[in-house]
C-alpha cells in the first residue's frame, strides 16, 4: 500500500459542509446527506430536505484538500492555541527516547517531511480546557463542540414543521437541555467535571469533541500494527476507516516495529 491509495473519497449522496462559529472565526465540519423524494399514497411526490449529521471522518472525506501522510494533517487548532499566549515552544524533543529515535538515520524515511517542535505550558500557566472552564473562559474548542453536538438542529426545526416538539421523557438524573447546546453549557459541564474535551496542544490537527453524560455517545476504536505486518500507510488506512465509520477516538495497541514514528 502507498500513500496514494489511502482512502480519501467523500461518502455517496453526501457532501462535507462547514458551519461557522458566532463567537470565534471557526468552521465546524459536518456531513450533509441528500434524501430521496417520498412517494405519497395519493401519488404525489414530496421533496425531502437534506439531513445534517455529526461527521468524524475529518479531512479524508473533503475532496478540496490534498493529504500527504508524510506531512500530516492541517493544523486546525494551531492559531487557537497560540492566541491564548500561555505556551512556549521548545528547541526540540526533550525526552531521551525521542532524541534517540531522532538520531537514528535508519528511521529517516519514516519521518515527516517537516517536524513541528513541541510546545509546553508557560511558567505558572495551565493549558487544559478544564482550567479555562473553571476560569469562566469559553474557548474556540468549546464553541466548536457545541455546534458539532447540535447537528444544525435549529435549522432543521425552522425548516420542518413539528420538529420542535419533544416528549419530556425521563432524564435519569442527567442535566438535559430543552433547546440547542450552547458554548456556555459546554463550559459549565467541563467546569463541573462532568465532561472533557481531550485535545493535546501538540496535536492541533485533532478536531475538538466532547465526552460527557449530557452529550452524544462517543465511540472508541482500537487499532494497531503487529510483528507480522506493519507499515505507516496500513495504519493510516485503518485509522481513516475507523473515523469514516464513526469512531470519535482511536486507541493504538501496536506491538510491531516503529510504533513511535507510526503514531506521529
């Protein structure tokens, strides 16, 4: 398998759309699915509007983006992190293991064409979403997940009569919300310890997503290489398909060679 054979095609009858933020200049990726018309009992045809759903596939289903797996994905959150002015960039990899791998010339062909230097929190600073939430700060990540969780429900209710009706049901102790999730609701849930946004400052390519009782269920996929067969392209393809089919997070359980370079 080569980098050129990595699956990068859109889903059939669907296209990737982007919903703009209101608090920050962000673009939240979603999938818009075209529906077939409905033939009614009287013979008339009813046109169904497209449906917008949560999309975990990332840029691999965006036909406007060219992806080179040796260079990495677009660094979506890079500027968000820098704008907070609470991180510093190290001169290079600081771990002994990382330095040893970096000095091994036999691994040169496995590395990115461009390696980004790691960031750490500035002295006395805390760079977690939990810290920001407890300080009363709404971050771009929080608005991003609020928009993502809603799946454009407000537009659907406005365009489809009756969609705004909801049975109260039983919340079983959860903090349910009547209407759309807001960035402030996200902040409150994180500050209360009921939700997390697992975003690392050294992986700004990851799209923000939230895990918590009062949000959509999330799916974790386990993948990994083995001592029998292993290549970076094969592992990327596994990750791509896991995300295409709905995985929000991926756990690497590799046991083969070059695990460090493959994960990067």
